[in-house]
């Protein structure tokens, strides 16, 4: 009976992972997701034309100015912002790690703030990186890498500065605490940042597979602590960040203490697009 129960539980674990992975792949291949990014532009005070976006762009005193000529089209929430005679638009200020989406034809133009600087990233569904995307390889799900841990909050959230996939900028995140757990016979801990969803935490890490079978710079895992601080770290759901696929990403790097001294043979592997660069 126990063996049957174990087999059934493992089959359910595998089926849950397959469903999650398929959904994650669908999100990654969205027509205007990060695989569709064609350019990364850093705005300055001098007006400049940008590949993939109409008009001239500049930023000063936290205000982005876009000057459009007659015939240019820029929409926001389905509303055309240009006029028959052309116009000058202003956006901002934008909070760090936030942004707005504009549209020009089939292109979505992301205007965002990263590392204290304003960036423009056009996203076009015909971009070859998206068009030729063949999925991301991953380890087969293994329940041994779904471990229980405990979230231990700091006395006060700690501002934590980390590097980025793009040289010259840094990210500052609030770290509310750390997650302590045991894996491969070792007592380990990971500094956690606030996640996107309310109540969630985001963990950036590397391990002894990084640069070998998994992407060298980072992987990410999202977790949700229970009220008592208990948490499930399912490393089978460790995913690549956008920088694993494209140089047009500004992804954060893990803090130094999140470089794990164990091999986590679970989760997503090096993308096919990067395998010749490792």
C-alpha cells in the first residue's frame, strides 16, 4: 500500500510540475514578452532617434519627452497620442523597476526605470529570438529537491545592493529576511527579496551547477511563506531570468551569500540560445 501511495504521489508531483512548466513556457513566449525585445536604449538629455520606436526621445529631471512627427503613431491603452500636426509627449516620473507600455503598430514600447536610469525597449512579435524559440530544457522533476524551510524575518528589512546583467548599473532591493533549509546534508540559507505577488518572496541564487548545466549568472525561485514562517522551496520550479536569453535585459544578480555550495540538479537549464556561450 505504501509503495502504491508513494508512486501515486510521485505521479501527481510530476503531473503538477508538467502543468506548471507548460504554463510558464506559454507566458515566456507571449508575443510581447521579453523574447520579443529588439533593442535596449538608455535615454539621455539629448533628443535621439531610437531603433524600433518613432519620434525623438530624451529625459531630464525625471521627465521623458517624446517628440512625434506627423504620421507617427504612438498609442497608450488603445488611445492615439499623436495629432495630425505632430506633438510632444511627456511621461514620468516612473518608479524604479516600474514602467509603462506604449504601442506603435505591432510593436509594444516599454518605457521603464532600471538602476536609476530610463530605458526604452521595443518589443516586436516578429523578433527572431521569439520566432525561433524552441522551449527551455529542464531537469526532470525530482521530489528530493522540494524541501521544507523556515522564513526568518530580519529585525528590519535590509536594503541590499546587487549587480546587474548589464555592466554599470546596480539594483537595490529590500530583503525582509532569509530562508533557512537543509539540502544534501547541509544547513543553508538564502536571502529573500519581496516578490511581485502580495505575500510572496523572490530568491535569486546560483549553485554548483551554474555555468555547467544551468545558467551561470542566476536563477530565480518564488515562494510563499505560511503564517508560521514555514515555506516550501521547490527547486524544480527554479527558472531563468530574461538575461539567460538576451543581452537586452537588466536582470539583478544574486547577493554573494546566495551562492550555494551544493549542486541543485533541478529546475531550468541553460537555454538552447546560450549553450554555445558557456
